[in-house]
């Protein structure tokens, strides 16, 4: 049984937002995205995958399509396939986001 | 842009565990499962879908296959397709779990 103690898995990098894999199967992946103040996930599009962003800690500015929203802990949004999306941690604190994507864009095996 | 303020969406029922839908597409669903003390999600199997359980609040006993683990807030596990899984809130507090399943077992449209 695969158990993840997520608080202990948070990890940050000075150069860019850090991704930490929690679970992945051929059907989905679930990651932590850990942002220092000022770090971003630049706007991008997945043609065939949907993504959920669920904020665990801190506060960030999320863009989905032409809309933006400031989300804090226990707030979430979804970026459907084909819709541009990105994240900015405008600071001053760290931002930790739980990310689900389905299907897995590059499944193993 | 679909935003969910999850803390405000928690909902409990006296007769059984309450499911609250957060997001769904044809590729996945994301729900809250809200358990009063003593409530369960009985053991069951999905033949073609994987499920993540991510504890947001409280503490519960999770079973995946033949293994069990007590998980509390910020702890998570995965139930792969074909593996029996279930949850018990042994109390004394409430248990709130974020659930992600992919693919959606009964997609709309």
C-alpha cells in the first residue's frame, strides 16, 4: 500500500518551481508543485489532458483561459484540455499545490 | 473559470458518508468524501479506474488490497484499478477526504 506523508515531501528549488511526484499510473499523475515567492508555472496547454490545481499551502494567482483567480489553501480550480493555464506565486510566502492530471500525458509501460 | 472554495463545501449526513462533487470531466472526477465518526466507505473494486485518497481533515483507516493504514491530514494513498479499497472513520472527529478518480467511470456526454 503506497502511502505518502505529503507535508514531509514538500521540496523547493531556488531556480524554479519544484515538482514532486506523489503517484502515477497510466491513467493519471498526482504531483506537488512547490513555488518559492516569485516562481511561476508559465502558461501552457495540454491538448488531451485535464488538470486540477488544489492549493494546500500559501496563495497563488491561477490563470485558466482568459480568467484569473487568487486561490489560497483549500481552494481549487480545473484547467480542461485545450485551455491555456498557469500559476504565479506573487509572494510573500511559499505556495504548495496538489496537481492531478488525467489521463497521464506520457504513461510508463 | 471554475473555482471551488472547498472548506465551505464540506457537507455531512447523519445516515452515511456524504459525497460532494468538486469537478468532473469525461476524463476524471474529483469529489470530497465527508465522514462523521463511525461512517464508512465499504470495500469495493473499480475494474478500470484508479483512485487517489488525500486526507484534508481528521483521521481515517484506509484499506487497499490486504493492507491498512491510518492516514491523517496531508496524507494520501492510491487504489489502483482492480484492487479492493475502503475507508473507516473510527472517530472521534470528522474525516474529510479529497478523492480523485480517473478515468471517469460514467462520463456525461
